[in-house]
């Protein structure tokens, strides 16, 4: 049973990677401007990114969040009042995706562009 579950998880991971495109370079934060929402349906997490890289939104736990995204050398990072980390931009199944990963390893958020 455990072996079957392990094999299933491995295959599912490989399928997800196969459909995910490579990270897109982030030349400037203006390219990220718009509304983004968390995947999964149950989470209300969403943010609105402005042309200057500042953002505001609602975290998965329902608290309001504000921060700033900066870009340099094709890579981006974020800084908010209580966390900091990296931002990657990719294309998955024809949709634009952002992945926020906290530098302290305490979590990540995957969001898709809605406008």
C-alpha cells in the first residue's frame, strides 16, 4: 500500500512538472501588474499588484497584507511587514502563475492571474 502511494505521488509530481513551463524572467515588476488569486478554491488568498511593485491583499488566514515586489537581473523578491522571500513567474496549462516562497521556509503561496 505504501509503495503504491509513493509511486502515485511520484507520478503526479512528474506530471505537474511536465505541464509547468520554465520560470519566466521578470525584467520589471510592471509585467506582474494585476489581480492574482490563490489556487485551490478553499483559500481566499488574493493580491493586487500595482505597476510600482507594491501590493495589497488578503492572506490565506484572512489577514490583510501589504508589501513590495522588486526585480533585478530577471529575478524578483518580495518584502512585507512580516515576511520576505522570492517570487517566480511561470506559465502552467496556459495560465500565468506566481509562486511566493518565504525565505524562512515557513510557507509558500501559488497564485494565478485573474486580470
